[in-house]
C-alpha cells in the first residue's frame, strides 16, 4: 500500500497550464521598498489568470469564482 502512495506521477507543463486555465488562479502580492524604516515605494499586484470560457461560466453563476486575498476590502473571510 505504501508503494502506491509513494509512486509519483509525471505531470507535463501542458497539463498544468490546462488545469490553471480551466479552474483559474489568482496571484496576489505586495512589495515595499524602504530606507531607514521609511516606505518609499509600495507595489500591490493582483493578477487573475483564466480562460475566457471559464470566466464566462463563472460570470453566469456556473461555479465559484476564485478570490484574491483582500479583494473584499480587507475583511477576513468566514
């Protein structure tokens, strides 16, 4: 039984890309450049990567849309 659990499946880049476009993914990040504890530059990034077909399906209510952290105005999700 352990041998089956430890066997790895080779996954190609094409399969990963297909899954990402099918499901959609949100990438969120922040970067702050500061000197002497003074913030000089703040960059916030929110990117949604999905296929057009997936976005149309989600827009019509056919599934749960992925959400970025903080996309709801910083309110914690419950």
